[in-house]
C-alpha cells in the first residue's frame, strides 16, 4: 500500500475506523422547507463514503431558535430522513457523525449570542442587507439549548449515526461563548476561562447522560481566532482542547477563524484557503495540539488536498486524522483513488462551491466536477451510434469534450495550433501562488494521454482540413482572442498581452511595467512581475480592482498581495496613449499623468471568436461551438460545456 499511515485503522473511543480519512462537514445548499434531509444528500454521501473512514455531516440544528433553515434534528419527526442519511454512509462502509450546530449571532434571520455586541462578526459584509445585531441569551434559554443539543444527539443515535460532532468553531454559538472577544457576560457563563467553557462542557455532559457515556462525541473548535481586541491564541487553543478532552470527547477537530466570516481568509491560519494560498494552512495548529494532548485523536484540516501530504501529516505525528473537504467535492472517489493509486481530479481551491451555497444561496457547484450534487447523472453511457469526431482546440473545453466523447466509444481527433495542450490554463498556471493550477494542467494532459484520443499539435483547424478529414461531428473549442484597446501606440513592440507575458515572465526583469486592466489576471500578472524585480503599475478604468470578480475571498487575498509587493494602482483611470518609454494616464477628473513604461501588458479580457467558429461550422453538418469561442467564461463553464456536448453526440 502506498500510503501506510493514511490507511491505518484508528479507534475513536470504542468505534474503530478503517483509515484516517475524514470527509469534512460541507453544506451543499440542498435544503427542504421542512428541514428534513434533502434527497440529493443520499447519493452525494454514498459516493464519498467509498474508502472514506468517517463522514461528518454538514450542520444540523438541534434547536428551533434562529431563522436559517438547514437540516433539522430538533424534533422526532426528523428521525426517518436522518436514518436514510446515516445509511447512505454505512452502505459503503464509512462511519458517520451528525454535526450539531446552532448558528448564534451570525443568524441573519434572528441571531442570539452570549452577548449583544456590535462587532464585525455580526455585521453585513456580504451586502445582503439582512443582518441584525444579535440578542443576548437569557439563562433559561442557555439551559434549554443544553437540553436541545442532548436531544438532538439522541435523535442522531436513534437514526443510526455512529456519533455526533459538537460544532464549536468559526462564529457559531458555542464558539461565541468560548471566545473572550464575543462573550462579555458576567454570570456563570462568562468571565473566566472556566465559565466561558461551561456551556460546551454542559452540552457534552448532558449528551452523555442522555445517550450513554460511551456514545462518541467529537468536538470541532477554533484553535485560533483573530477577534479584536481579545481572541483565541495558540495557548488558549490548547487550553480549550485540554478542557473538553477531560470530558471524554473522542476527537478534537481543530480549525481557525478570522475577524468574521468574510475575512477568514486573511486570518493567521486560514481554514478555507483560496487559490492564492498554500495548502494545509491549519496543520500547525493540530501539530501544536498533538504536542500537548496524547490521549485524544486530533483531526487536521485547512485545504488538505493531496494524499501524499495527508499521509505525511499523519505519519509525522502532526495529527491522527485528516479532514478532506473540497478535494472530495472535486473527486468523490478521492479516498478510493488514494488507496488504489488512481488519478485524482484536482481541487483548485477556487471556492466556487462555497460561493454558490453561502453567497448565492444555490446548490453547490464545482469547477472541475460537473456532477457535484448530481451524482446519479454522472454515469457515462456508450453512444448508440459511433462517430468520427474532430475537436478544434486543446483548452479545458476541447479536452473535456474529446475525453468524454472517446469514453463513449467515438473515434476522436483533437487538434491544437500550439505545441502543447492546455489553452488558457498554460498561462494561468504560471503564477507560483496559484498552487493547484499546474496540477490541473497536468491532469488535463494526462487525461488525454491515457485516452484513445489522437492528438495533432501545431496544427490549426481550417476549412480545408475539415474537408479532408470529413468528420461526422465537429466540436469547435478554439477559445477567445485577447481584447486590445483602441489606444494610440497599441501596436508598438513594447505591448504584450497578459497571457503571453505570463508565459515569458522569467525573461522580464528590471523593467518599468504598466498593466492595462485590473481584473484578476491583470493583478496576478502584476504580482508575478514585481516578484521578478520589475516596477509595476496597474491602470484600471473602474473604481476598484477586480470589481467583476464575484468571489471576494480571492480579491481580499490578492489586494493584500498587491499591497505587500508595493504594486502601484491607478483606479478610475485609463491609458490614453502609449509612447516609446511611457504611457499617458487620465483619471476621472481629467488630469493626465505620464508613467514610465518600457513594457505595457494588456489584460482586459477575451473576445469570443464566433465569426471564425461559424466559418468552420460550414464544413461539417453536425457541429458545436463551446467554451470561450462562444462567450469567455471561467474554467467551470468550459468543462461543463465540453462534457455536455460530448454526451449529446
């Protein structure tokens, strides 16, 4: 076996797990109005239970307090659907814990907290307009909540769950009691450390009284919390862990929290790292706990994506188990492939999954997995009639279409005008801080290599070529073309597009560079160039950088990077002329400034190539245009369109 540490058995109390892989609790946005478990959860869990040791469900609320509807466990009527939930894991050999959570002061539809405070944690950072400052819980309400947690655990046990996880992390209710920055009470539930711990301790004790002393209880908590003026540091994180360990919990699930949910990526230990941040961001916290706690297993978290790194975390004694979240969304067979040595579809930490659920209130989606929360539809059927398929373009849309079509039995030939496959991902993988993109690029290339697709590089598809090959089906995935502004001097040899600049970034040193366009690609290019010894300015017409980027977690991290790298930024401004060694920039007030520039990088997006694609379509009766050739989008749309068309033909 390749990963011996990762696939060792372990006991949580009396419960034996077959290995060290935990599917982290992740909400998928599929909720019923009556708060029973949505049907889509069952196949979702079944797939991810294969070779996974433990599944921790998304939060289920044991109390009707608050207004956000998720999965309910506050009434016996939920037991039947919870039973099906548990069975979804058991059918493929995994154990499953129901996570118990009360949202607390962050509940936009009626929050309660230990203290009614006007702090960033309770303010509307999402622009939804539905946040209200929380009400302070009364003593009798706290007592009622303790009992409700216990009864929720009872229902989980009756439904067949192997245990429960008490959620005391992030900005949810129990964490608000523990953290001194959110608990200003002066009664028995606030003040000293022991009093702040009273609420979770009472919950654990009451669950044991109701469910039996050996019923497994896990505890998820903030081992670090960046709340001003007084949060949770590493020392207090150990104290919290030691205190609940005394109460007989079977594991400690260590995460971290920022000042609020919106800014959690800017925390010292980002629990949900973005594409611009490294993996395994909270493992040092679990390692710190391991150094102080010997008798309770520790679960590490924080962007754990790779089996070899997960194996090392366990093997080096930094944790006893690893929580794998987004990686199991990207590839539901992550655990099975890790065991068998299969190719894993890589998560790129794009946070589309989180954004769709939390910000957009949609069903979860994944850039690289079109069948997330649509698992029953993932089965690939052989084509009724086998066809000869010509795919023009080797970016993510073309590669996906070619691979899926070939797996259905079609005879596929893929052409690309470049000397290697990957399309826009080639340039997109160049920034060293986009940690997962080289893996995605290699994944696409390996998928083609191991398929029956014939590849023809350095060959542009023309009408004559299509006539010669005479395919039954033509799929045009030629991508978009870089947009160029209509500016005097744009045709100078000192002007280059951002994708071409990224490919040649190591050749650009000690230059004065102006980047036209402050979207994500322009900002990424600026950081890459500064780190290679260049002086860089960004000129953006809109009033802020990355204004059209929906996922603000990324923009916050990138803005910090730009500031740290001392990139000069001119927003609300535009370049009006490109000279031999400078550019003229005019701001919103009409004032012009001249910036030194011996290299100008244009990054204002792509234009579709509908006319060119339309000309190619004339040469094949059954033809489809997909990807950026139709409308420039993200990798997600390219993958989805490639998959969709390949299943149609």
